[in-house]
């Protein structure tokens, strides 16, 4: 089979990946939002409380009030200037006297803010203090001090005008007296009389006008404004703003949580979804088991169950990808675990359901007898003898091949129980045994160990026609998938793709009773293969049990074949 026939599917990141990220790291975001809220609450509690009370003052024109050209406020009074006067030292000194405060006027003025509502002649004087009563007293005191200062300024201006008018009146009265004295001394026929009479008339008119103005000024009522809304006792502090601080803390916690979740997502190299496999290692995903299809190690998936349908589709893709002479498929795990066992067992069962003759070879070298249980438990065969016993020279291959009771077309070679057979998985004996098994019709599915644990998977792949990688979500890391694909490609084995399944939790304590109930036995040899001139008529007659123990490595002697295997 040409490896170029199987090309990685392009993968891209879309917005759904970010929702998946949030679903995986929701607790991080929630934790940091909670921390932000708690931090804001502590900050709010630690901050001194500030109470504010406001007094509204309606400003009346008084004295020489004029608005500057281009002023922001309209009318006779420049309220922006008046707002600055409220915080002046003179007003602050008057407010301090009213409050009977010992604080410096400038310090009191810092607690005052003045606002000018648009299109009004009103000043809103706000005073902030650590207590409600002090806030109300300060706001009222500054309003009163401002009005008093404004009235005093207006009265001083009027007094200055009256003084100026009195001086003018005195001057005109003196001039009028002189004119009248000269007229009294002139005869009626004097040519100077008309001129003096004209001066007297003019001076008299001026005196009358000044007298009117003086009368208006002396009788005028001076008011700089009035309080239209007096200060009230504040019920709650204006600062710190609990709602604003909590909202800010929650928002900062949310932003930090999203950043941490994104960083964890980038730094976490474990496979979470099938898309991680396609994006991270460019390995196509052949099949994926969902969380609802929880794998079991005591049976294969039923043909019409969700998991069974998944492996039926996988079988169709594998058969379509294999060439006419391709028979051997190796399933290797990308990380330590039993993922390859589950995938190989269900793939072999799916192939056997079509009526094809299938041999499942367990080449996942066990560390103990307990680890030999998965294949035996799944198919109901004896855990021993198995492949390691054959390679160690304890039994013949015919004794290790056992028919699966529930799947007639499937035969199983378990891993065996010889834990000391390390190194034999890369021996010539294994090659010869696989050559003999693949010489008969049907398929051979090899359950290989993970590429991360040893080089056995790579060696087994070199004997196979195609390879599949088993990937466990939340256990396998993306670099492990990339390394597994690279190992298989380096030995020239076409990589069909990956099968992604949930993280497996194999409880050996539950499997052990199954081993105890299944006695080790030597089952009858499978039906003999009809002779065709190139293959032995019987597996046991092939000399597979003739083991040369004179060397360090057990070598299985196989009669020469007439035709080379691919």
C-alpha cells in the first residue's frame, strides 16, 4: 500500500475550540472570578468610608456681576468663576468659622466639589467627610459662607459706589453754591447772567441724578443668592463604591481567568479532542469513541451499539486502505496503557464479523500475569499459553492459537505469561511466526505496546503492512503522537491514522477474579490449513515448537517458503 494514499486532513482552529477550552478550564475561570470578587470585597472593606452631602445654591446677580466674553455659562453671572470662589480661601475660612473646625481652611477646601448644572444659575456644593453629620455640616457651612462672602462683596461694592456718588454730590454742590453766589452779585442786565444760569441748571440736574442714584443704592436690598436645597444627612457612604468595586474585581478576575485558561491550553500538551491529534501531529483521525461509549475490558462492543458502529466504520476504512496482498495490521499505543489492546480487539472482532479469517496476536509484553488479562477477559480464552511462551520455547504456536468462543472466525494469541521474555519481541522467531500466520488467508491484527515504552512497537510495525495509532484522551500527549507516527514511518510502514478513545481506567482488582476463574489450558489446534504446496498443512507440524535453546535468543525454525512475502 502506498503511504501517500492516506493524507492528513487539514485542521484549523475555529470559535468552537475556544468554547471547548472554556468547558475544560471553567473551574480556573470561575476560581479567578471568585478571587477577584473576594479581593474587591477586601479592598472595599479596607478603604475608609467617605460620606458626601450636597447643597444647591441659586445665585442672584449682585454688585458688579458680569459674564466674561465666551464664558461657558450664559447669563449675567459667570458661574464657573463663582464655582472657583466657593473653594477660595476666604470662603473656606468662613466655613471653618461656622463649623468651628480647627482644620486649616485650605485643607477643608480640598473636601469640596462644585458642579454647575447646564443652563441653570445653580451651584451644587458637595462636601465629603468621614461621617454623615460632618458631611452635612460641611456642605451647609460652605454654602452659607459663600453666600455671606458674596453679600459682603456686594455690600462693599455698593458702599464704594455710594462713597463715590457722595463725593461727586459734594463737588457739584460746591460748584452750585459758587454759581448761585455769583448770580446773586450780578445785576439782572449783566451779560454773564445767562451763562451762569445755564451752569446752575446743568449742575442742578446732575445733582438731582446723583441724588436719585444715591437713593437707589441706599435703599437697595443686597442678596447674593439663596439655598434652594439644603444638605441632608447621607445614609450610605459614596466611597468606596461596593457595587463598582465588585464588578471591577469580577471583570479583572474574568479577564485573568481567560488568560490563564488560554495559557493552560497552550501549555497542556495532552490530547483533549480528535482535533488535537490532527492539528498537533498531522495524523488523520480514523475513528473516535465518545465519552458515552465507555470502553469495557470484559467484552467487545456489540455490533449495533455506538462503539460497535464506530469500529465497523473503522474496519471499512482499513479494508479500503489495504492493498490486495496486505494482511497484517499493527495497532500501537502512543502512550503507556491498554489503548492498543482495546482498539486491536474490537478491530479484529469487526473484521471477523464479515466472515474473514482473523488472528489477533497479543504482542503487548506483560509485566505480570495480571496484565495478561485484557485479551483473555475480552474473548473468554485462557490467558496462557501465549506469544511470549511460544517465543521462549515453552509451547508450540499451535497451542497458543485459541478460537474465540463468541466469534467463530476469530482466533486469539494472547501475550502469555512469561514476563522474562524481554527482547524476544524483536527476535527472528517473532518474524517467522508472523510470516507463518500471515501466510494463511485472512487478516492478522497485532496488539503492540506503546511506542513510548519500548522499541517493540517499531519492530512489530516493520513486519506489518499497515499501522494504526491508539490515542487516549487526557493521557496521551501530542508529542507522543508525533513521535509514534515518526517511528512507524521510519520503518516504512504506511500509517493509516489514529483511533481516539476516552482515557481508560483498568482496575486490575476487577480483572483478577476473571483470571482465577479461567484455567490455563492447551486448547485444540485450529482446523488445518489445506495444503497448496507453499504452506504447511498443520501449524504444529511446522516445527514451531522446535526451539534451539543453545543460544541466548530462542529461534523458531520454520520450513522455507516457496514465495517471498511482501
